[in-house]
């Protein structure tokens, strides 16, 4: 299986060719939005953090921002700061440059004399960078260079019965081809964590997954909270999921059946290839952001109830096995997997169809979320106190 991608100076393969306008702090987000709106070939995001943070949260912010800039779908980055923030441009630039050697330009709003001057300067720089990016020619690449993030959200009974098993089959196929896939959301493996622990390549990794779940529940108890007060969600319950354990047993299907090669922290780029488990909360926006910051070129998102979210850096492919949802939210859903439940196709047949669609997206086909331009406000960074 082959796709056409962009070879980056750091050796990674991208399936998009963005120039990223990246705010170091919330005070620069609107300026970045305007710059991206004026300069073609660019994308941006709303960063709500970067100042007024404790040190642990600042490091989490920096990890995610640097990971987004280092994502292979990004050709180069224009880093925009205010000038007095806790996460200054020079510090953020140094972290990005420790991860990748792609083009990087720094601008500080206070040094430029305000937003108008900053926008005028940045738009010119962005246009030059975008022109350079446009000169890059995609080349044929092997499927082993794909890094797929697998997410589920707005789940219902059809998710665990069909959509997640289909994505599990896709994950197995990609892993067998030498590619990398990652799934996550620790609150949504509780009750099934022992199954994943047994699939880890080492006992230490299995123990780590079990400890993650214990730490999550114990941490909530310390603040007088109960994980089950928010899990399953109201939409999950309406869709036929009755308990957290039932939800978890459906959720883990999206990780397929192959051994877990590595367990990583939230937004951490894996050192191994194969199937990866990432420790994240169960919030879809945060979990998708973390996967893209870890290097995923593409997110496959299963949903039973329907979900419109995107990401500014990576395309998000929406699939559902609920035929009513596919028809009702057709402007958001990319693929209908319901023929599996109707007995019209097997999981394997549908999985091969999804693999074909992944190749088409890698070759440039836009997902519904990309067509709508979703993603700017859908980047969420984990906080130290986040549990679920």
C-alpha cells in the first residue's frame, strides 16, 4: 500500500503541507487567526494557555505546541508571541527546534508595535513560506510511514459492535504493514484494562496501564469525585451504553488485536512503531490534540451519535456504524459503516474500504471537517488536574 506525501528535512512524511501560524500565548491567538485568514496555505489555532500557569502546566502547553509544529503535516511555522508571557517566543522556539529542523520564524507583537504591524509583517512572511511549501512535490511513500490516531466519541451501541471493531481491523492491517497506530482515553478503558495489560509486549508496560487506571480512580476519590458520575455520558446512555465497563469493552476494540508496542504519556511521540497506547483523559478534543502533537498525520474518529470536530494540522476522518446518524449528520460524516450491522459486509470487507479511504485522504482528499474549515478553536491542552 502506497501514498503520496511530503518528505520533511527531519525525515518524516507528511500528508498535508501547512504553514502553521502558532501563538505562544492566548493573547496572540486572535492575531494569529487574522494572519492565517489573510495568508493562503496557512492554518492556525486558538491557544488559551501560555501565561498564568504553574510550571507543570507550562511544560504541558509547550509539549503540545512544539508537537504540533513538529507534526510532519507542517512545512514550517511562524511563531507569534505577545512579549511578556510566561511562555516567551525564544523559549518556545528552542523547544520546537529541539524536535525538528523545519523552517521557523519568530514575531513578537510588543516588539512590532502592536497587532496591525504584526499582522502586516507576518502575512508577508507567511506568503513567502507558503510559496516555498507549494514548491514541494509529493512523492510516493510506503504505508509503513503512516501514523494513524484512532479516536472514538459520541459513542453508542453501534460503536462497540461495529465501528470500533472495523477500526481495530484497520489498525491491525497498518501495524502488519509496518505503520504506527495509537489509541487512548484512560477513563474509557477502565473495566477492560486487564485485557490491554495482557496484550503489552512487556509485563512492565502492562503494569503501567493498570497503574494508570488505579491512579485515575484514586485521584478522583481524593477530590471527592466519582468517575462514574460522568461516564457513560448522557449521549452514551441514550445510545444504549449502560455502564462504564460496557463502554470500555466497546472502546478498546478500536485498538485491534496486535501487541501493544509502547505506552506513552499524553502528547508524547512514541519511540517504537506498531500499536501504541497513550494516557489521555476521555475528552475528545484533548485526546485528538494529543495524538496530533505526538505526530499523527491523520485521525480516524468513530462516532455513533455524531461529532463534527476537526483539527487544524491533521485531517479527521469521521466514521459511524449508525445509519440514522450518517443520514442525519451527513455534512459531518465521511463514511457509513452500518452495512456491517446490516449483514451486508463483513468487518474485514469494511475495513479494507476504510483503508482505501485513508490512502485517498493521504493523497490529498479532504475530509468533511477540512472542507468546513474546522479546527481553529478545537485544540485543547491537558492540565495537571485533568482526570476525565
